[in-house]
């Protein structure tokens, strides 16, 4: 006796949507001949027969999209949610939102809840993409688009920022201004995005033949307070620097405050740049230099890509990298050699 199989498993084996399997079984719509033959072969091999009630339920569209985010604080995620909502409303979809607080068990639970609510697709923003995420997403019969992480290796569609390249380009701009003594305040070492930005900075410096003392590479929790603390530790180490790059605005502002409190002039003696460009930059004692990338566009493009996946007959891999601009303001100046 063949093991009972459902339409989701047939779709997964064939690498197509459940709607495509349904069209083949019921001869109710256009399907590529090669795809039809593949599905028919799987149906024959598995002995699949649809449950009438389940098929009727599956054919009903809920027009619901699930969004799982790791954090609701700050400026970025709320702006991305606004972008998602704008695109979904324009296309007649409604949004369900869950916050995992970065807990993987909570993320898995929310995936299961959304599936039980019969959402047509899921948007997923996480601090770190893990093996458990890949296995879960690959097992789902609905499309998922990952936000903020590069999942090209897993062939899961994603939308993210160009963290490595804008970190590298930012450092190069300071090098072009004559800076050769660098300090870096990174974020938590478990944060993939933070580490990508830091690597971009360090690669640019290394490729220009510049060495950074390990005493001038620190890590903080993104807060203004931690930026101040880590900069204070670097000053206490006694190793001089003329350019400081912080992974985000908060720690860049903390760095500026610390330098000025020690009587160090910004940017005359030390230039400061944050790999961020949020409204928080306006709270700085002087106009903070930074990298602008749109969280609203992140949300909009994620929603568009997901809707494209939902409307496709087959599972597809796609990606979008949000563009950026580097804005040099009062906190950065050309290095004066004395």
C-alpha cells in the first residue's frame, strides 16, 4: 500500500505551486507540457488522490500575508512595515504581523500560526538566518521572502541592504580624504549585517596598506551609550586615530559625544561616520555623516517580490538589493597633515 500523500507534498516534489498541481489533476488551466508530465509522473508514482473538501478550501484565496519581524523598536522595521502595507493594500491583500524578539522558537511558532491562518505568503525579517529557518521554509507549500539577510546560497528569495559594499566604500571615502589611522565600533558579533559592514571597512583599509590596531576595533549594542563607552576605551588605550567609523547612528553619536567631552575636535582632529543615516542622526551635536538606505523601499520591494511569487505557477528564486548613498556632512573632513 502506498503511503498517503497530500497535494503539498506533490507540489514540493515537482517544485511547483499547489495551484499548478490542482490544474494538472483537474485539467483546468494552462501548464507547461514538461511540468505537466513531471506532475503526472509523481501522481502516478505516489497514488495521490485529492480530498474534495481540502481542495475546495485550498482554492479559496484568503488574501492574507504574514510578516514576522525580530524587533519592533527603532526606526527601520516600522518604516519597512509601512512599505509592506502600502504595496499589499494596493493589491488587495491584508497583513498579519508577529514579533519574535529574535527568538528562534518564537519564529518557528509564528510560522506555524500563519500557516494555520492560511496566509498566501510570508515575509520574514530575522537577525541571523539559520539552518532551522532554511529547513522550515523549504518545507512550506507557500512562498517566503526573507528580509535583511542574504539567502542566495539557500536559493530562498530575499531583499536586503548592500552592507559589505557600503561599509567598504565609506572607508574608502575617508581614505581618499587622507585618513590612515582608523578606529571601528562594530555591533554585536552575532549580527550578520553588522559583521558584513565591519568586514567591508576592514577590507578597504587593508587593501590600501593600512593597519588597524586591535585596540581600535570594538563592539557595542548599537546604543548611544555603548558608542560613548567603546570610544572612551579606545582613547584610554592611547593609540591615536583620525577617523572613526561606527556601524550605526546611535554609536556614531556616542563616539562624537565622547570625543568632544575629551576636548577632541570633530572633524578637525577626528572624523566620524556612521554606517546608517536615520532621523537619529539629527540628534547629534553636529551634522553626522552616514549611509542612507531606505527601509520603506526594503518593505515595498519585499512585498512586490512576494506577490510575484504568489502569482507564479512555479517556485522561483529572486532577490533585490536596496541601493544606498553616502552623505558626508559636518562630522567628516579632509585630514590635515601636520
